[in-house]
């Protein structure tokens, strides 16, 4: 979806909305984070156009070599490097460095909600609330 982002751009344009399960703008399309099923983040040394061009050239050479050495088959293919996802071939997968859970996993109240919704905390909190209510009503 995105390409050629700096780390800061990645954090502000994708990671922050993703972690809060908010929508974000990608080109002219509004994307709902909650609908994302798979994320792959690839770090490359150069801009994607240059990396894809190298993939195309290498792939073209491979197709030509196959056709030159094959006795019975001819491969007719434009090769790899024409689709945005082919960039994964040129870089390092850094998804685990930036993504540790599904959309919404980094929300501000996530830790508080996890603690409050824990069964032990709920049981003890409810018991204390009932005891305080009984004391307040004079049932001691």
C-alpha cells in the first residue's frame, strides 16, 4: 500500500492508526485498520522503483537463460518485479520489529482494559464493591 516511507512516515501514517484501530488514508482510499488481514513491512536500501528494476532485470536474464538452455520448453513471461509485492524479494522483512499484534493492539487504554477485565481483578473488585455497599448501608 505504501512505498518509500521513512521510518517516521511509517510510524505516523500507518503504525499509529493501526495500533489504535483507526482508519487512515492511503493514496485516495480510506482504509479501516480493522479490515487488515496481513501486514508485511520490507526495508530496502534504495527506493522501490530502483529495487524493482533490478528484480525485473534479474528475472529477465533468468527467463532468457532458461530459454537458451532448454531443449523442449520455452518460457514466455515478463518475469518478476512488476508488482508492488515483489519488493519483498529485494529487502529485509522487518514486520516483527514494528508489528506485535492485530489492529488496535497498541491503544492507549489496552493495558488498563486488560487489567480491569482480568477475572481475578473483576472478582476481587466486585467483592470489595459489595462489602463497601453493605458497610455504607449499615449491614455490618
